[in-house]
């Protein structure tokens, strides 16, 4: 049993990225496992993990109240009994050490640490059927995963490599001959004595894994890896309808749609990923400042930055989930290089950064790149990028996942921790007060100025300060008027006072991608599948939310505020459940169960088809409107 002081325990809750608190008092008041625990367990296991505290209540204003559990040992035993029963969940991924008792001011709290499940163990779901019983974590809440997400988890679990399948009815005619010839020439230059060079084209492709043989049937055919690496664009699109590769060069360090150079499949080149790599790597490295170095009598033009960019681009292509709906996107700006691939990471962020563990989604593509000197099997891609970038004394690379859109992003910024231009800008805003700050405070302000915003988690990647010191430092900058804070305690983002213009790569990607909704300013919506009942709805929403000074939809919102927002939206038009869910960025069922049904009962809302509650076009409007 661990004994901690209340303030120390409170700091743990505040600084934990993903935490769920439940009073768990039971009907008799001596403790009981709430049914919602299993939804949180499933959601955290299927996402990035998290911590559940039983015996702690989180109030509507996001304060924590320790209630404790009287019969803690009985509740602890009940938890272990239930998690090992398929009546509740399909599998137990916890170790004994993941469940412990914490004493806080004489009260017993049950702490359950839920790790991120291995891909082989996902989906973790309730009862016996994954469909409708699999949960994922979004906005610090638990939501049912849709069927497509569940099927993708299942495919990831059973397929060590997603690209080794042999395709029926695809063959050499689906490959771009110029691409294959170019690849073979590079292979020849690197390995001039390889016996594979004397083979026919088909046998060469068989040796490198672009073609495979089904051992059961003996049939020979093109593998997915071969199609993606060397295929014609139309042939790739037939098998992967959402396939898209996109390179954009932007003239300024701003999140705007203007670009000066772009590479997309446009009938002037093959459209496959090998040619995309060849074209893009030259663009990325075209104007890098190369120091003059000699090795013997030979000039060496390669630098750590070149190596990092090659590794980043290769990683993007070999780890992409080509069944996803998001395009592969590479962005070059004066201040950064950005890389996005569809699909979440197969290992945790911590494992990726530490290195040594390789769990590539597309082993075939990885091998094809490796045969021509690109990429490796050591799981050292991200560490080598970090090392190369740090050697330039630039801002630490930022690797993160977007679980909502199922994508992985990497930002490589070419700015120092103390960029001179940003320092001058902050001196102009704050005067002498800027120079009176500590080094840690200056780094936080400069990060907010150069990246548009700063957070507790981002600061942890930029310094070695203790997590509590970071929290205190950010709080002091808010108190002294240097920063403005947005969001709840565990999801706070900080902005330079009077300037809320986020410039991160995530915003650039959402704004430049037609298949994602805008995530930041003014809650604009560009999703093609969002059909609004009123053409003025977006303007109405932006106007009303600006009155609340919202920058984006908060991850958590008090119930009365959510009801107020629903009433605002339903004041001037009928809105369906699907429309409300998209506008509010909330799960439809949770929205209906927690708010709409209750608001109908309280006569705050009315139904468009009151005699047919389950009408497919059912919509809602405030009660006192005609």
C-alpha cells in the first residue's frame, strides 16, 4: 500500500494526460466496481493507456474530491475476479503491479494503471462481441469504436505485415516499367556483384519480394508491396481507393493554403511511392546549407540533416496504413518539415523514441527500400532522426498521434530553442519583463511564439525540468500575464497573451486536407460528409462560440454548458443527431443518452417527428420556437 499526501496525489491527477476518476461508492457506501470502469478499461487499452482511480470524484468544475473506499480489499478482489471473466471483457492485459491501493489522508483509493495494449491484443472489448462493445479514448472520454476501426484493429492484430498479401488478377502489366528500371539501376549501382542482376525481370522481382508465390496453391502473383512501390497510379487506386501521396512546399511559416510547389499524382509521373520518394527527397534537400567537408580527396555532401530527412520520409512510407482515409502528406516550410502518414503507431511513443523495437506495418516495402540503401530493421529510425536534429541545436522534433483521424505526425523544426527573431518579438510585446524571466520561462514563451502554442507535454520534450516545476512555471506565466490558458487542467494549451493563432503542423494538415474537419480557429467545418440543415449554421456557430471566447471545442465541458450550447445550435433550425454530433465533436449515442433525451423530457427541446421517435430524419429544435 502506498501512502501519499493529498497535494502530491492531486498533482498526480492534474498532470496525468489520460486519467479517469470514479467515486465507486456503491449502494451501501462501502465501495463497488462501477459498470463504466470496463468501458474506460477498453478505451484506454485500445488507445494510449491511462489511469483509473476508484474512490475519487471529479466534479463538474473539474475539481477532485477524495471519497475513499471503505472495503478496499473486497473491491480490489472483485476487480480482479471480473477482469478475468469474459462476462465483462474479452482479455486481461494487466499485471499484478498495475493495480494498487493508495492511502490519501487516511482514505483508501484503488489505482488501476491500464497500459496501451499490444497490437496483437487489440481490440480489447466488453462481453463476447467486439462490434458495439469496443471503446476508444477521445477527448478524455470513452466512445464506441465504429465497425471500420474495429476491423482495422483486427487486421493489425493478425497481420505482422500488411503488404505481403498476393493479389489476384494483378501482374507485371500493373507496374510502371520506368520505375522498375530506375530501381534496378540503383540496386545495380549499390550491389554491382549481386547475382540477382542476371535474373529476368520477373525473377528479380520475386527475389526482392515484389512478387510472391502462394505455397498452398503454387500461384505466383504481385504482392501489395510491389504494387505500392512500383505500380501504376490507376492500378493502385483500384485496390486502395483512398490512396494519395502529396508534397507541398509553402513559402511562409504560416498555416495557410498557399503553396509554391506541389507533387501529387497528375498523369505526368507514375504516382507510386518509390517515385514519390525520389521526387520529394530532392525537393526537401534542394536548398539545405551543406558545410564543405573532405574525406580524403573526396567532398562529402551528406549531412545529419540529409540523413534525418531521408529517414523521416522513408519511415512515413513504410509505416503508413494504406487502407486509411487520410493521405500521406509531406510539407516543407521555411521553419519546418512535416510528415504525416495514415495509421497510428504500432508501438508506443516512448518505445519509438527509445528505439530498439521494430514493428513495421509494411515489411515488404521496408525491404524494398532497404535493398537500395534506405531504412533499416533496427527500430532506430526515430532515435537517429532525433540525434541528427539535435546535432544542429534545433528545437526537439515532435512525434505524436492523432487518434481521432488515425494518423501519425512528425514535425522537424529548423528553429533554435532561442531564435533571435522570436526573442525580439517577445521583447517588443513584454519589454524588459521578458529578460527578468527564468530560462525555463523564456523557453516556454518562445515555444508558444514560434509554434503558436505550448503545453505541459511539449515542454517535457524540450527540457529536463521536473513535471511539477513545469506546471508551476506555466501557472506563473499565466498569473503574470505573459500567457493565456485554454482548456481544462489536464488538457491545457497556453498562448502568448492576446495571440491565439496556432501554427502547428497538425493545423496545416487539417486545413490542407479535404477529408478532415478543421480542428482549430472558429470551428470551421470542411468535412464532405457533413450535411448541414441550414447554410448559415457554420456562421451562427462561430458567432455564438466566439461570445464564449472558445478557440476549439473543449475536451470536457460542464453539463450545463453543453446544454446551453445545444440550445444555441437548435435555436434557429432543426438539427439531426448526426449533425449535432459532428458540430459538437461528440459521440452520437453519448450525446443522445446524456443530453438530448433528458432535454426532451425536461421540455427544453422538441422533436421534429414526435409521433415517430426513431424516425430516420429525426431532428431537434428548442421548445419555444415554431
